[in-house]
C-alpha cells in the first residue's frame, strides 16, 4: 500500500515525463498550480492514513512505530 505522498510523487513523476523540454511562463504556472492542487488534496488523505495507522498499531514506542510503518507502506 502506498501512502498518499508516495502516490503524489509517482503522479508528479509521470507528469514531469510528459512535459515538453521548453515551457513558457504560462505553461509553467499551470503545471505548478496543478501540482499544488494535487498536493493539497493528498494532504487530507495523508492525515487519514496516519490516523488509521495510529489506531491499528496503538501504543508503540517510536522505534516500533517506525519499523511497523516501514513494513506497512514499503
């Protein structure tokens, strides 16, 4: 399972691959705006994932939480 931020990074990489080599200022602004909007929408999803993770794993030490997070999302 991917975290929303990882999903966003993958989407941005796909978009970057499809951009022309040269962009004018208007096109660059539109690309930036689209990326910003995607990041903003993914922030809510990220909160949900972290809340679900905290609920699932409950009372763990920081080290246990880190290990569990790595197992869950990598």
